[in-house]
């Protein structure tokens, strides 16, 4: 999707993007290969050419830093197809309190599409270990993580520095008109959990941590399993949400019409 995207250019937007698609300019290469574009001044065309040329090079080299700098977070979903192989899903459990009231993370889960890993408070959960896990990736996938998970971690661990492209599935699903939490979204996509944790929620996760602190090791096992489901399912959800967001832009329709036109000739 990102190679079809022009709304990230300075002074452009979704209207300009669609006007370009209507003119048959579907990709960055199409734009660069066009000598002129009727509704874009020569001065802007030169500026946009320079930006797109740089973006092409950075995308080829998978240099995410320039896109973190230049692209609004709500549009980071557009990079999923490119950076999905360099992505990590993250989800945290907490003791149920806010940062101001002594809140802390109890479990932080990571999933890269192949392997799940958890860090547990009073064991291996430190800001250094969180940083080491995240620094191996270029793309972060969460559900409500830009509002809760990451701010919570950054407040708890001021030394933790995170600079990744961030696909927040909660924000993205709202753009599609999908309301409700993670569990409801999973159900709508026919993603099911094991029976022993099906129906559990964040409050149950808090109770499990309290039980573990009171000496029940089985509660920690269940808590980690619950977090694992939260974290691992994000990858499947990301694929669905990305596909629907891409469809919502209309690019596939423009490409289809163009293909019919070419074949008709």
C-alpha cells in the first residue's frame, strides 16, 4: 500500500492521492516518470520528486526512521506489507493501578509471528530487557498500545527509548467503524481462544497476579497464557485490518478499472 501512497507528501492529502489515482498515477514510480501533472505545479512536482526518490531508497533499504519522522502515526498501517517481516506484537498486563497510584506492568508479551516471549515482574522484566526485545524490530503492532501500553511502560521506565513504526489496531479498527475491545474484534474475525481462558478480561489478569503473589504458581502460568493469546492474536488481526484499510482507500478499484481499460484496448 505504501507505494501507492501520496497523502504523506507535504501539502498533499487523500483528495490529491485519489486525483492522482484517477489520472492513472498509481505508484511512486508512475509519479516520478510523469513529466508533469495538471493539478500540481512544476515547483511542487520537483519537490515531490525529491521526496519520493528519497522514500524509494529508504523503503528499499528498510530504513524506517525517515518514515517515523515524516508520516503521522495513524498512517503507519500503510507500511505493514513492507515491514510485517520486521514486526513485533506487544501486549502488557498490569496490577490494575494507574502509574500515579503505584501501577506497574506484571507481564509484557512479545510475538514476532513465530515465537512468543514474556517478561515477568520480579523476574526478568526490566527496561533493559524490554529495550533489547523491541530494538530487534522496526515495526510495532498493538491494540490500544499507543494510548495505554507504551505510555504506561515509558512512564514506569523513563530510560526506555522506543522509536518504531506503530500499527495500533484499536485506532485502525475505529477508522473502519469497528467498535469494541480486542476480544470482540477477535470474535468478529472468528479467532477463538482456549476454553480455559476464554471469557477472561483485564480484571481477571489482575486477580491472577494477586493470586500468584499469594503463592499460587499456577496463576502465573494462566496469566502468561492469557497474555500470550492477547499478543499472538494481534498478528492475525493486523492482516485482516490492514486488508480492510487498504480496501477502504479504493486503490484496488482504481487498479481494476485501469486493468480493464488496458485489456479492453
